[in-house]
């Protein structure tokens, strides 16, 4: 099952970031989101691999900065 990370604007205009919802696909996750936040507006949505131990991948710049700090 996939996880989705939503950033939304509530009907009152307040911005809420990083709402994680599991779903079979994005429409399923959005349906669950709209049950919790009626009349909200989705600003951003990204897919998170729920099976992954780490939520993001490491790029070469992160590795080089870690090496540079250790020296």
C-alpha cells in the first residue's frame, strides 16, 4: 500500500502541511483526506514508498557534505 504526503489549505484558509495518508492509489487517499478535511484544497501531493526504511533518497551532495564534516 502506498503513502501520500499532502499539503492542503482548509476551508478557513489555514495551511496544513505533511498529512500522511495510506491508500491504494491517489484518488483513494484523497477520498480519505476529504473525509477528514471537508472542502479543503490540495496544494501539493507526493507519493511516499511505505515499504522503504528511509522516506527519502540520498543524493550525492548529501553524501559529500557528510564526508566533508567528518574530516
